[in-house]
């Protein structure tokens, strides 16, 4: 069997999986919104999440073929990718509704008790946590794909794809590490909320465009967090330094550092 024939066979197999996956997703979607009991609804939502993850993995493979010169007719692949992305948007709506219903009463009660400064910190760390969750999800998906592509003789055949996915995983882990540390700095009043807001749009763009060659050519992680002025806080590795500062503060031996950091935040404000 020629390479072109093998490739077409693999494409046909994946396209069939897409059709089956979309059909199953729609069935589960109907069950979610027709469930009368909350425990049934939650069970179906878990199943829906599993199914969308499977579709996302298929989408990653389809995107690879769309970008390959070995595939001539890409119309069906593009349609399949768009269909999966439509289901991804549907899932986001379902997930958002679930979170809103679960936490709305609790959130409203807390909001009444929080002063504006604390509320701003809460909102800031909430969107940071959301980005961390999205990045972790992509890392998990890419790890699965790397493992699949590396099986058997695939490690040599898929060398470039594996390298690309590995770069994405490493880049995402870099941002996860930074964001986790930044959350602690905000919670410890070491970093102003208004300052952190300056990188929100950049993070959103990074999530959307991290697999686009044009974006990555101009992307530089070394300057990504410059607007936060972390150097003014003497922060090199956000995670380690924040943990070390917290530990030192608990022993009462970092008054000078705290004074310096407070001054830096004041200047930022």
C-alpha cells in the first residue's frame, strides 16, 4: 500500500470517529438538559466532558493534516475541524452554566461581605486560575498525543510534530508556573491587581494563537511578564521566591524585603 493510500485510510478512520463522536456528544447534550435530577445532570456533564476531550484530540490530528502538503483535498478536514470547534463552544456554554448555578448563591453572599479591594483580588485570582486550568488541559492533551505519536516507529516518522507538541507543553508549563506564583503574590498583597490586569489580554491572545507560526515567530517569553515589574520585587523564579519569602516572613526576618516590595507596589499603583 502506497504512503498516500495509507494516509487516506487514516484520514477516513479519523473522520469516521469524528462523526461518531459528534453524534454521541449530541446525545449526551440532550441528556444533560433533559435530566430532572441534579445527580443525573452532573453525571451526564462528566460524560460530555470526556467526549469533548476525545473530539479535541481528533481536532489536533485534523489540524496537522490541514497544515500538511501531503494532503491535497482539505475541504472535508476543514469542515470537520469547524464542526468540532462548534461542539467545543457548546461545551463551554454548558460548563459555564453549571459553574454559575453551583456558585451563584455562594458568590453573591460572599460578594456582599467583601470590600472592593478584596473583591478585586478575588476576581483577579479567579481569571488567573481559569487560564491555568485551560493551559493544564492543553498540556494533558498534548502529552497524550506525544505518547501516541511516539509509539512504535512513529517516533521517527512524527519527529517534527512531536518536537512541536513538546515545545507547546514546555511553553505552557512555563506560563503555569509563572501564573501560580503571581496568584500568590496577589493574595499576599505583593503585586497590585491593576498591574496584573495588564497581561490579561496578552494571555488570551497566547491561548488563541500559540499554534500559529506567525504569532510564535514574534513571541518572547522573556519579556511576556515585563509589565508586572517582577524585577522590582526581586522575583526571578516566581514560585520559589514567593514560597521562600512566605517562609522567611513567618520567621519575622524579611522586614526590609517587605518594605521594598510595598514601595514597588505603591510606585506601580
